[in-house]
C-alpha cells in the first residue's frame, strides 16, 4: 500500500484493481535473465529517458520492486501461480533466480533490503491468520484496506530467520530505510490516524512525523538523508474529514486523490509539490536529489492510465513525462549507482491488467 497509494499495502490493492483477467488461475511466473534486444520494443514514443528496457517478470501480478544496496538483487511482492494474495520474493539479476522469502501465509507488502543486504524487511499479516485477509468492501466506493494485522518482519535474503521487528496493534507497513540505515520510515495507525513515523533499527527513537488528518504513506528518504518524500491528501473540509474517519474505523482509506509532499527528515518544513487531479503516488528521489520521480493519473484522473513523471524536489512545477504507455506504470526506484530505473508496468502483458517488473537503462 507502502511503499505504500498504494500502501505498500495500498499499492498492492491499487494494482489488483487494475487487474481484470477474471481467470481462475494466474499465468505461471517465468523469471528470465533480461535481453535488451527482446524488450526494447516496449519502449514507447516519447520515453526518451530509456536507453534500453528489459522485462524481468512474465505473467501474474508483480509489484514494488526495490534494489539491494549492491545493485545485484531486487525484492518484490507477487501473486504467483494460484496464490490469492502477495508474498515476498528476492530476484537475482545475474541469474534470474527468484526466491520466496515470506512464509506463504497471509498477505505481504513493501520489502526493503538492509544491514548491508544481509537482511530484508517487509510487512505481513501472517500472525493474524494463515489465509489472505479479505478484500476491501467496494460498496463504499473504491477503497484500500489498511489491514490491522500488518506488522513488520525481517529475514535473511534466503527467507531464513524470519522474525518480527515492529509488532503493534493496528496497521504497520510501508517501511523504507535511509541510505545510511540509521532510520526506518514507516506508516502506522497507532495513534488513530494513518501517519508516518521513523525509528532506529535497534527499536529506539520512535518519532511521529505527520499529524494532519488523512492518509500519509509510501515514504522514502533522499539519498543525503536530509529529506523525506511521501504521498498524502489533506483537507480541512468537514465532509472529507468525517468520511476519512468513517472509512478508517472500518480499516479502509479512499486513495482517489493524493499528492506528493516533501519534508525535512525530522518532520519539519512539510511542503506540497503537486496539486493535480487524480492520485499521485510512489515518489522517489532522483540520484542527485534534485527531482522526484512518481506515478500519477493526473492527465486522466478518472482513468487507470498511470504514467511516471519528474518534478523539481524543491518547487514542484510542471510534471515532465517519463513514460507514455497507455496502461499502468508505477513504483519507480533508481539503482544505487543511478544508472538504472526499476518500475512496474502493464505494458506487453499477455492478459489485461498483468503487471510485470521492468528495468531501464537511464539517460538524462
């Protein structure tokens, strides 16, 4: 939805809403080492930042792929085969090998490498039950579920030594780390709202960063550790606040309007960067921290065509398109060396709504 509008859990639910296959069994997952000559055909006119484009997954629902610090692996969430909800995986870019690291129970979201790539953290509902938690009740309109059974766990990259890191009543998910690994930022409902918090990896220093009514999630630190970018919607309108609280009482949020904000790493200086129709989410700093790349449907706010855009990280301004595919593009993250961009897309799918992971060689 983090790396949560999708929370990271939200992100998953958003992608699920894009899927329209209706198939009883999802296509088999087939990891293949990427070949530029095969996949460059999926670069669309106007996607001038992509020197080459490789497709990494083939079939099913694959989302929120995030880099290891050494740039050799990705962790991601996927529904593979007959799975009814997401589990967490690690993808080895050298071999195409995929390893499930979650225990196969409940639903997972928002994985992230840390401890010099010796561990991975992610959120899971498995302590609340072996089965997938129920999908949100769409009689309330389009909503995301903020499952109160989500807690944050850690394990080794092979899935061993799985253990809890953050256990607290209510939703705890969407965790990402500062580059120096001193702070984890995550989303939690522990104080009766959906807010951002940060905490040291030894469990000390818990700090609430946001206090305004509304969903705050999908946060990332800048590379220099001085700022945080995230998605949110804020309004003093009484009708909005009342609706938000009614939905939250049912562990739901409505993500149809969101914008990109930045703040200092201590929570001060909160500033809105986008003010467009529709939902903007999944922001990430460019390697020099001067711009934000993010996903949005602002050009067609009632539609499902989300593209990637760039804006200035200080002033916002006019969004510059990065992708131009007519379907979904989202969850962008630059590699540690800044030379590659991983993102998720519906492009090239064999069935409508299929979401795969793509890797682009980036050019400025």
